[in-house]
């Protein structure tokens, strides 16, 4: 990929990038609402991308259900929906350009072997570099190969950035993550590569998403530098957690968004501690809600924290 191919858009451009692993839940609504309001409040565009790059995790029909739910909740996106599953050739180009720069190497380590590696502060295993200098002779017979990024040996892999809400961040990728996977042994491209290629291709200037992805951001900024594409501004909103402190997700049986959009939109708005209309009268319709939300959106009001409890009724299927 070359920097000249993608002109940086002059406008503010945000995006929402759900993975179709199940129906949208309250946590996804919060991320969608925050990213849409942030873009529209600034007079910018808001794009939608279906992150279905991890094929085995996709659930049949989930992408159509996500689009329907977003429409029902009054979200309106600009331009066509981008689908990662159709973009393997573009990710392949990016991988090849890193390979030409000598920054990629094959790795035959199994998941089980990597379970013995040290845990990084983000809870992920730090790749110990087993295959960095070539596949060790004892493992030479293996065929399944992931492709890993060889992180720079100097301080080039220490990434610092300022999140618009969470403040100054610093991650030493070599010490805390290790050479990470760009293409998996099953041939699928890794989320980290796909998201960087797509944010650049879509000209995204402002990424707003859940704080569970804060720890991925340094990897993405590193890749942006290696691929010579622009780094967007980042804002990570608090993640909604259930009574056990676990992020709402398919695995934690998060309740799908209810049929009635307005109470859920209001709950997401309150979750983000956003200003209510003058006199505190709640908007009476979805259209009114959006009118107020786009005008009143305030980054200064967002709670600068990584997680918050989901409101009662939205946390889990069992409870709600
Ligand atoms: N697809 C990711 C998710 O659903 C979001 C990725 C992103 O916003 O960068 O969690």
C-alpha cells in the first residue's frame, strides 16, 4: 500500500465496524451511538463496515440482522457498507508490501505451545519470538504457517498516543505483545491488519469504539506507520459490563437489543452521561432523540473510564 494512493479526507469521517458474530447488544449500541454522534456533531460522515474477516466466528444472517437493527434505531450511514470478507486481495497487497520491506516472517508455533508464553498486561500471550530467526530445525516439518510482523528492534515499537477520552497511552509492543500475527495459519487475515487497511481505505479520520480495543490501538498505529497511511484520532468509550464485570458479548449471553428503540437509545445516552434536553424532557421519538443527540454530543461529558455497568435489563438474556 502506498501513502499517495489514499488522499486524507478533509472532513471528519467516523465509522462503526461490528463483527457479525451475533445480534447487536447494548454495548454495540453504545459504540454505534458514540461514533455516529461524534461524526455527525462535527458535520462529518459516518460509515459502516461489517467486520466478517474471521469467517468461523460469523453467524449466518447476523450481518443482515445488524443492518436491520441499526435502521430500526434510526442510524443512517453514508455510502455502501464495506464487507471485510470481500477484501482478501486488498489485505494480501498490504501483507506483500510488508513482506517486501522484510518485516514479515512465517511462524509454525501452535496455539498450545503459545499458551506457555508469558501473559502481557492486556491479558494476551506475548509471542516469545520462536520463529523470528527462521523456523527452528525441530519444527521444520510443520506446514501450517501464520505470518507474523517482525517488530522493529529499536524504540520504533514503543507507541505513544493520546486517546481523546482516556488520555495519554503508551505501549511497548515488543515487551507487551511481541511479533503479532498478520495472517493466521488457516489463511485468514488478522483483525489488526484488516482494520488498519480498511480505516485507511475508507479515509476514516476519527475512530470511536469500545475501550476493550484500547489495547489494540498501539498495534494498529504501528501498522499504519509501516504501511505509510494516516493515523486517525482515537476515542475509546467505556465498555458496558454485566454484574460479573464481564464485557457484554455473545459469550456472556448479552441480551439482543429490544424491539423498542427509544428506551434503549435513551439508556445508551445516559450510559455515556450525555446532556439531556433543556428542562430534562426526554425526547419523545427516535427522530427527536437523534436531533437532540447530534446537536448535544459532548466529548467533555463522557466518563473517562474503561468500563461501566450496563443498565438493568440490558445486560444479559437471563436477567433481561
Ligand atoms: N469489529 C470489532 C468489534 O465488533 C470492532 C473493531 C473496531 O471498531 O476497530 O468488536
